[in-house]
């Protein structure tokens, strides 16, 4: 059954804390997953959250800290001593430990690192901190199981047992040479059925997918998604095995990228959350709103230039919102499909072929919608020429909007700009303006005003 926070649960937690009933609190949290505990901490007061963090054992606390909201974690870390933070970090894998250390001010980082008792663990964390957080090196953990290609199966098993004590989950067994260069991977089945005297060089699998430390996190995510990998080894510039990336880290990358793309599509220029300050939310929203304002002014100027049409045929004015809305909708649909394809690395072939396909699709959709619109105007107004002018305009507007919605994200991607920006107000505003301009120009051409 899925965990659910109730009012009664939160009241009990508060009551236990106020009464200093640590035994009851420990019993309550002993049966909970660390993610559920983190969810509770996000809902209670900050003072209560710190109280619980200090009560739990280091292993549980470390896991909880990784799951709580970023703002809550930042406040909790500020209220823990360097020694207390070091104790929690000792219980974390190196990648998670490095993530927490990176969030601390520089002077606090040095203080915490000096309190870590395991020198090897501290060295690995420092090594990870030198990589960009959005690279494979910034995602990887140092904990893994590796064996030498020249070992026998017997020695391999002994070494694996020793290494596995430091690894939370053993996804793969990697094979390296004497210099530490990645050679391949080892199948557990092959290891079990092989003779103890057999050399690993005779049973290992040379083919292994890997990434380099400076590869972008999004590229790593695409590789793991494409090949359905639970973990992938990371090598340095010389091909030496330096770490591994597991699927839980990639899920976080995919979620963060999806959140960023969604906000870009909604017209937000920076990463914000609902509980951020008014100033932060304003900075994120105002630029694209200003673009929308400029687009509206542009539409006004276009309509002013065709005001003679309104005087002669007011019905054209009343269909202006429909034309603008259809242009925006088609543009967003087209760009959304392209952005999704680019994100999943599914866009193949030339841009010209993609544009031709979208143009044909838009023409078909536009023709079907135009027939319905023509019949409606003809029955409502009885004037075939005006119905034809509006319907033909709709077809052309939809085709142009489809082409723009397809071309812009492909163009942005070629220029190294996140194409998700094309699915938001940028496409809507540009298509509104082009749509209105095309609408009045075609209407004037057909009606002859």
C-alpha cells in the first residue's frame, strides 16, 4: 500500500517531539522508507525536522537528506555541525556525498571534509567535486566491483567479496588490465560455471558500453535509455575506469531535464518552484510576458494597416481570434513533437524531409478544418466569397504555423540552444503575428477590397 501523510500522523510526530518521546519516534520511523520520512520532514516545521534528523541513525539520516526538498536540506545542513554532517556523509555513496558537499559554502566544505574519518572516502569525494555537476564525472560514484583480466576465477571471487562490502548494489562486474583500463565486463553466470583455475581473460565479455568523464549528463541518459542499462562504467581520457553511473542518478537527470523543458515551454526563463520568492518568480516570468506584449503590439499594428477591410466586412474582424488561436495551437503541436523527438534522439533524416512531411500533415489538417469553417460561415452569413477567403486563409496559416513550429526547434538544436524554448510563448507569439498578417493579406486578395 502506498504511503500517505495524514493529519493524524503529523499530529503524532509533533506530540512525540514536544514530549521528548524519542522511543515512540524511533519506533514510528523504524518501519518507514527513507523517502517517506523525507516527505514528512517537508511537511513539518523546520525545528521539528532538525530534531528528527539528529535523532535518526547516520545511515537513515543520510538517505533522508538526499530525498528532502532542496530548501529544507539547505536549512538543515546550516543547523548541523561540521562533524554531524561528516557522520552523515560517511554513510553515503561518494556521488551522493559529493552532491551534499557541493551545496555547502566553501569554508564549510573544508571543515566537513576535515571531519571525515575515512580518508579514502574523503579522497574520492574530493575527486568527484572537480567535475561539472552536469557531466558523467559529476554523476558517477566511485563504488564499483572490478577485477583484473589476468586473475583466475578463484582470486576474482575473493576480491569481489572484499569489494562488494563497500558497494550498495552490484549491477555489473567490470574487467580492467594492469593499468586500470576498462577491458570489458564479466557475466556472473560465466563466473559461476567456470573452473576456479580459469583465467578471467578466457571468460570476460569484451563488448561493454561506457561513457567518458566529460560527456554531458543528458547524453549519458540517452545512452542508458537506448540500451536499457541499469549502470554504465565511466572512463577518463586514457580509458581508465574511474567510476560508474547507476539508473537512480539518471532518473534524477531525466526528471530535472523534463522540469526544465516544461518550464521553458511555459515561458519561464529560469528554474523556479511555487514557493520561491515573488522577485524570483517575476524574473522567471516577465521576459516571455514582455515578448507576448510586443507580439500583441505587433498584431495591433498589422490590424491597423488593414482597417479598411473591417469597415467593409466586419465579419473578418470577428474571426481574427480564431485564426490567431489556430496558428498558435498548430505551431505548439508541431514544435512539441519535434522537441520530444530531439530529447529522445528519435529525429532522423534531413530537415527538408521533416519540413515536407509537416507541411503535408498541416495541409491535410488545414483542409479538413477549412471545410467545416467554410460550411459554418456559408450557413451563417450566406456569402460564399467571404467564407472562401476565411477558409483559404485558415489553410495557409496552418501550413505556415506547422513549418515554423518544425523549423525553429530544429534550428535551435543545430545552434546548441535548448529547443524546448520553441514550444512556449516564442512559437505562440510568432505564429499569432504571422497568422494575422497572412489572414488579412489573403482575405484582401480574394475579396478584392
